């Protein structure tokens, strides 16, 4: 994302100041809702609570405050928008879409304070140049371009101050906002999701762990052409600063101006990489943000940039997903049902009606994949069709099942890739690509 799209605002670093921000926002929302309710009643209308809360003014206020707060509050909003955007009321979905555009960035004085704490007060002496204006600003940190004294170009990711310490309270506060809209699911469903979100966001804030994942992915992709990963500069990397080599290229969306064959080739490589990650490396880079990929038209290379949301997958889970692929591509509905249970798409306690709806989604997805030798993302309506079926579950208050964490990460990755494939108008031999991963090469 371009930093020019963002504005500068100081980040509230202490839990009390962040809580005050949410409190002030809640007061404003309540006041606006009361005013809107009085206005509608005077016109003879009886508005619902959700209508009063999700006015344009309230939506704008929530969006601006989350962008100012950054951290877990903004990240959770972004994740929800990718996972459930089609299930939300239109106003809430629009607010979440705006959150994906990015965050405000730190003023230079606050940035200097963070870097002084991490590198020492004379930190600038290590650089021939350090651009204090970020080239990207996201929920957890912002990225700066810098040049070392030897001429090496770096990308420096700086974590916002106070973000890691405020994760738990931020999430509780933003969930309260969603509960106010009346959209939040039951507590039985929500609590495990909140716990998983907290766990993931604590991991995302661990920049040393992200550095380890960058190195792990680099090892796995060693010798594979067409992809470029940053190299970690360990001397400058700390818990709150991640220093990497600068990866050239423009945002992956710019590739939509390329010819059809090029666009399809780009996406086929990314889809193939996602399958290799999971089935061969035992890893998921689960963040589907388009900003995590770049494309260099001159070299044809795809840059892979962000590994904060990476996680490892156990071999038993991978084995079950191989079986799921085989059953789905064979059209074996009986086997699909059994595997859906084993993979915790639902449980033995799940109402039979809900199980049948989930089974219908799984069957529909594989049916669409099997239908043609090449999957055309530009014309395919698979995502809309699946979400249309899923809407019945999303609006059914009696549905309380929570899928496994692995499934949620995979679902997020798949949706993100699908949206990128659509953006590029790609057509790829998806069925054949999936067939490649049906059998475990170790046991063949």
C-alpha cells in the first residue's frame, strides 16, 4: 500500500489510553444512535438497534478510530473482513473493507523513539539513508526503506509501540463493538475464536519468529526459480524491528495490466506455491493480503514479503487433507462426510441439518473444481455460491460449532487466493494441480 494514502497520527501506547479511545468511541456511537433513533421516531419509523448503530457517521467513526489505534483492534477487523465480509450487513462490510486499506503511520518523533530504544540513540549512524516516511503501514507495524553504509538496500519493519502489550484488551474491546451491532455470534461460538485470535496476534508480534519463518521458507524454496524472498539482516533484527533485504517489484495487483497468459502464469505459480507450502513443507503462510506479494515485470519474479502469520501443520492433518482431495476429486460423498468429521468441519454433536449444509458446501466446491479442466476465476461464481449457502449457517443462532484453527487458516488462505485469481482474471488447470497432491510421495 502507498504511504501517501495514509495520514500521520500518534499511536496510543498505554492500555489506559487505548481503553479511553474505545470508551470515547462508544460514547460517540451511543450519542449518534440516540439522535438517529429520535429522528426516525419523529418520522413515524421504528428502527432496529442495528440500524441505529450502523449509520454512516458511526461506521466512519469506528473505521477512523481503529485505523488510529492500529494493533490487534485493526488486525482483527481486517481478518474478519477477509473471513466473513459477505456475511455482514452492507455497512459493516464496507467498514471492514476500508480497514484493509491500511493504518495511519507514526509521526517521525515516535518512530525515532522506538528505533532509539531498539538500536541505541545513534542508530542513524549505521545508515547512508533512512526514509522516515514509510512505504507501507499496516495493523502491527510500518515498513521503511533504508540504505546501509555499504550500499545494501533494506526494508525495515517497525512494530508500533504498545501493540504487543495491548493485544488481549484490544480484542475484547473490538469484539464489544461487534456485539453492539448485533452481528456477533453467540458467546459459545465467539470465545474459542477470540482465544485463537489472541494467540495468532501474539505470534504476529514476535518479529524474531517471523525472521525464523522467512529463513525456513527460503530453505524450502532454495533452487526454485521465479520467487524472491527477503534475506534477514540479523544484526538489526530485534523483537520489535525486522530488518530484511529490499525486494524489488510493484504490488501484485499491477500485474492485471499484463497479457492473459502472463496473469494466469503468475497466479498458477502462486497457487502451486500454496499447495507446496501445505502438502510438502508442512507450512501455511495464512495472511491473504495482496500487499504480501510483489511482481517484477522485468524479471517476471514474484516477491514474497510477509511471514508473520505463518504456522506449521502436523503430518496427520496433511494426510487427512490429501484424503479429502482424493475423495473430492473422485466425487466420493460418503468419504467426504467422514473426513469432514475427522477434520472438525463439524462434530458428532452438530445438528444434522447443519451437517448437511456444510456437506453441501464441500460437495459444491469440489464439483466446481471437477467441472472443467481449467478453472476460470474471472467467470467462476464459486465464492458467491458458497457464501450464499453459508449465509444460512451464519444467520442461524443455533449453530455454535467452531472449526479447527487449521481449517480457519486454510480457509482464509484459500479465500485470499481466490480473490487474487479473480483480480488477475486467471485461468489455471486447478483440477490437475490438486491431483498432484493427492498422493504422499513418501508413501508411494
